[in-house]
C-alpha cells in the first residue's frame, strides 16, 4: 500500500536528498524513500533494543523478513532480547511437536 504525503523538509534534509540523487543516480522520490527506509531501520533497531517490539514486530515495521531483520540487528550491534525461559519454552514446544 502506498499513499501520497506532503511534508515540509528542512534544508539539511534536502541537501542529503540531492546528494543521494547525484551519487546514487536516482530520482528525488526514490532518494527520499530510501532515506526514510534507513531512518525507519534505525528507529526499529532502537525499539528492539529497548524491548518495545519483538523480532516479528520489528521485521513487520521495517518491511523485511525476520531473517533479514536479524541481519540488520546484528549489523547495528543489537543483541537478542529473548530471555532464557522463553528459549526453554520454545524448545519444549518444538520437542512436543516433533515427537
């Protein structure tokens, strides 16, 4: 789903957008979407680190698969936020399902 939004951008952001346009050889709309995606990625990593979202929620917010989200989190130096009791419960569940 996409929609059109009108926003006012400060000159500092416009400079960054135009720089990306020149360097990446993309149009302004693409550059804006790419930079917003990078910002969303940082925001989601922050939420995950603070324990405010799960891995699944983070991947949904970032519009990536859980596997890709793990790679993003690792690239940002974020550690897992799953407790030992949660891991044990997951292992017990899998063992019951398998046999």
